[in-house]
């Protein structure tokens, strides 16, 4: 072994090669990199697409008894002027209608949602004194787009309509909704197509006219009966609350039918005299969700269903959350089957995200094998193995840095890796090719193998550094692209430069170390000059 301290190097490439070529920690460093890379691949949140942060909100101000023109002049326009004082707002859309004004605010994409919501609320509250007399308290509803997109949707339907009604189906699905809400990292759940239970009162207008009654009288009587709010009167001497309340007076259709709505010539008029009362679903709800099945190549008739949609918190792993939801669903499978309720998983974002990530990981492995096969032909199998090792080490380091910076693994992140994969092996190929060339050079006969490796690595350091820096600089401008496309493509300028820088470090550390272990110095003999006698004429 040569005394490598005497070898002169001028570039960081040579310094790193010199420092690690005999360092006993080098294989441990390689093992550490591969370990943290694997762990990062496992624990980093997986998504099919990157979540884009969109900020904004809606302000609703009611002004009863005023026309749309009045609402525009005294509600919408003054609030729009004040909202323009907030930095980061891209668009403001004002809508004036009779009795109400609505203002939609859209921030530039990429603005912090929590900060934007706080600024919007503060600005409205600071200028609440500008609202005219009679205006109601402003209602401020921020956008929740980052948690509104469901990752799992489940369609529940009745297998036998005679066995379970729409309202009974709703009650059961609502109970399940509470269970899914309790799952960790579930942000919100929603029901689509639900039919709630209610008492339906169908008034006969001819009978109403015969009794000389109005619909207003019917409504007033029903409202008085439906009130069921406890009244808190105060505290007693022993510090107990005194609460007065009555049991809900509506328990059956008979309770409603026997409701006195008015009196006529001294006789009571009951609700059953002018209307038909029934217990059923909310018939005024015109929204519905339906499902059909493919049986023997033909679609069955559409039937009512309730879709339960489940969303996750931003930055959490879609795969893990979706799997927990499916596990919870399986726990209730037998119970649902017993009650005649079927279900179909109509959206599984976690499965799609996992498949997309695994597919691209498979493509990465295939690409690595292709690179190895090409290098076997060009340089040799030992050189090919050395370069092939550097690729997973580079990707491991890049994945770990992505995890530390709170990125997720998605199609765009892995596309960035695929994009940079051809560039990642450049540094390692340049280093190993130069080492290979020096070892087969006639000048290397009198030099030790480690000396040749360090000098060969140092020789290509400066041009390789400049070339890699030039490629990195071509990626940087992409980070400043604005709008939706800029946010969507941001993983590329974030990860490609990191991967390229990691490729330099890995190439300068591990390629010389592995070359010293695996490559053999080419045996040569000195060329001796033969002197022939020449005849002088």
C-alpha cells in the first residue's frame, strides 16, 4: 500500500478519493446510505399526484329586504376595496343578489393556506363597522381544497329494497361514517345521495280553502311543535344548572295528524283534516346517487345508493390511510351482509398511488440493469458493477433528503428521478473510465494501484464539477415557474439538482474505493529500446 498522504491532489474529487479509499468507515457509510434510502422509500408519504396548496375563501353577508343593486353598492364594492389591501390575492369575484352579497377571494397558488385564511378573517373583522344597519354577521368560509379530495369512496346500496329502506340505509351508513371519522389522519367524511327520515305533510289546497286557512298557519303550528331546545334558567344555590325542556312531541304520524292548526266556529281543525301525514324520506331533496352493475355483459337497472367519501390530512400517506379504511370496512362486512346492505369500493386512491409508485420504482430498477448491461460491453463486468452500485446509493441519498424536506413520493417525484437517472451515472462512468484508462496506460507500470486511482479521480474532478453544475443550473429556472403548472412540476427542480450533486459525492467517494477493491492492475513490461548498428557509407 502506498503512502497516500504524499500523493498530490488539486480538486475535491481527489481529496474525497484520498480520504475514503482506505477508510474503514466507507463500507459502513455505503450500508448507512442504502438503509436510510430504503426506510425513506417505505415511510415517506405516497400520493399519485403532488398536493397543490390553493388558498382562498368566500365571504357571505346577508342584508334582508334590499335589492341586488343596493347590496352591490353598500356591501360588495366596499368589501372588495378593503380586501384588495391584502397581499397575495390574485382574484376577487363579487356577486350581488337580492338580500345577500357574496365575495370569492382567490390567492396566488403556493400561498400558505393558514396564513391566508387568517388575513382574510382579520380584514373582514377589522372593517365590520362599514357594514350598513341591518346587515347580518359576515360568514367567512375558507377553501379546504387540500383536504376536500377524497382518497376512498364507498357506495352502499340495499340488496333487497323490501328488507331495508333508503332511510334505514342512511342511518346505518351514518353510523359507519362516525367510525371512519375516528381513523387517524382522516380529515373529513361526507355522504352523497343520502335520504334522511322525516314526516311529510302533503296539504290539500282545496280543503285548506274550504276551512279558510293559509299555508302560513300550517307552518306556524308545525314550527311550534317541532321546537325541542332546552331553556337554561340559571343556577341554584348549590351551583346546579336549572334546565327546562320537554320531550319531543312528535313521535308518530298520529301526533302530527292530531295537531290543532286553527279553530272554526268554535270547533278545532286538525292537521289531518286538511293534509295527509306520512313517515318517509325527505322528498324535497332532489339530489340522489345511483349505481348499476354489469351482469352477463348487460347493465342492470339503476338503483339508489349512498356514497361515503373519505379524505386525508395534507402530507399524510394516502396508502396507509386507505388501507386502514379498507380494514375497518372489512370488520363490518358480515354485519352489513346480515342487514342486506352491499357495498362497492368505487375509488381507491391509495391503491392507485401505491401502484404508480411501485411501477416507477420497477422502471428505475430496469433502467439500472440496462445501464449495467451496456457498461459490461463497454468497460467490463467489474467496472459495470461499480457504476451500478452508485445508482441506488445516489437515489437513497436523494430520497432521504426529500423525506427531510417534507416531500411526498408521487408520479412527479419519481419522474424527476427517471429524468435524472441518465445523468446520475455520468460522474461515476467518467471516474471509472479514467481509472480504467490509467491502469492500462504504459505510464502506470511504476505506480501503485491506489496512486493511479486517486490521480485518475483528481484529474477529471474540475471538468466533471463544471459539467454537473451547468446541468443543475438548467433545472433551477423551473423552480420559479408560477401558477398551477409551476406547483405541479416543482418536484423536478427540487430533486434533480439534489440527485446530481449526490452523484458527484458518491462517485468521488465510492468509485475509487470499489475500484481499489475490485479492479486489477494491468500487467505490462517495460519497452526496451533496441539499438541496431547502422552501416555508414
